C-alpha cells in the first residue's frame, strides 16, 4: 500500500455548476481538496440544474476569501500542487464584466500560484474560441490561456462544448408550455453533464495533452434539444423563434443600458448562430438528464 500523501488540489469556483462536481471528482480520485469560496454556506447548498450540495467529506479544507481582493488570499496556495479553476460569470449578478471576473480573477490566481511554486494549473475555457473572438467573454477566457502559457507553470486547458445546466433552461420552458429560440435553432451542439466534465477535468489534470475538448455523447441541433424537452414533459412543442435581426437589435439596445448585460446578451445570441461540437467524452445522455429532472431526481 502506498504511503505517498495525496496530491493537494485547490478548486476555485467551487460553488458553481462545474466547480461542485469537480470538488467531488478530485476527492474521489484520492486528492486532498482545498476549496476557495466567498461563502461556506453556499458550498452546502445545491446549485442550479442539479449541481450537488457538497458534504464535509467532499473536501478537506475550506478557504474563505475573495478572488477580486488578493489581500484576502494570503496562504491560499500554501502546500498546493495543483490549481483547478472554473471561475467565471455564469449569471450576471454583481455587475462585473467578463474581463473583471473571467480574466482578472484567474490572473490573480495565476500570480499567487507562480509565487507559491505551484506545479500545474488547470483552467476551463470554451470550445471553438477561435471562431468567436469578437465576444468579450471569449477574449477574457483566452487572455487567461495566454497568461498560463507565459507563466512558466505546467498548464492544461479544458474546452467544453456546452453544459447541461444550460440545457436545463430548455426543460423549464417546455414545462411552462412554450420555448424560445434565438434564430432557427439549426446550429449543432454536444453539451456535456457537469459530472462527466468534472472527470474529464481530472483526467486532463493528470494527462499529457495541453488542451482537451469535451462534448457529451449526443450531437443534436438546438431545435432537436427543445423538441426532446417537450417530448419528455409530454407536451406538444410550441416554439417561438426570435429572428436574428431582432435579437441583434436587442443586444445593441441592452449594451447601451449596461455593458455587462450587453456582453452577456451578445454571447447568448451568438451561441444561437454557431456550432459547438467536440469529442464525445461524456457518458450521460441529454434525454436521461431531462427525464431525471422531470421526475424530480436531484442527482440525474
């Protein structure tokens, strides 16, 4: 039996959809897990669209600090071998920009990791970034990737094709009897379950590939995903299409009122125009996820 102590990982973004699953995945693989959070309470609360509530046994240490305030992070990296970060804006609440959160917060972590002599840093960006570099969110993500490449640390980048948490919105709309699509919905995608993606992240942390794309087992169009959601809830599909010209006009209008919400709206609308398909590394089908959610299963 090996007496070697477990590797110590810091998970940043531990209260988010992917972060919660990643805490569990690293722990299952034998890591000593330190989580960074602004709120201990949020760790033990279930997240949206079946992100799990974390138990005490899922982690070894909790570090309370604010990534936007490096002065609150003294000692965060002490003894850490590996940093995993899925930090980023998922739903706009604090009126911060993608550059302030997705880039600067991760840059703060990189600076701290370099200073502490951390060996490896794993970061979650996005698949197909090269096709949407006009977006503020993409620019922020790729600035982090560039910073990692320049840091001197070993780095790994995971590029998911979309999250099941985003697909949960489709099921919610189907339950209400009407779904809305930006554009015709003929763009293809292969989203992945957060649990599956978390294990891809651990595999990537331990592997040799510098960048790994990750999709789910199924490839479908957005419209097909919507129709599947209606089928699962047992209602006839009623879909309202928002034309792209109208959606683009709304993005410009929102951007005049708020840069933050305008950037987020730009990302949402662009996601309705482009394909997001990658290698099928996930095992959980979208239908089984919809069925479990519809049945009230908290852990589909």
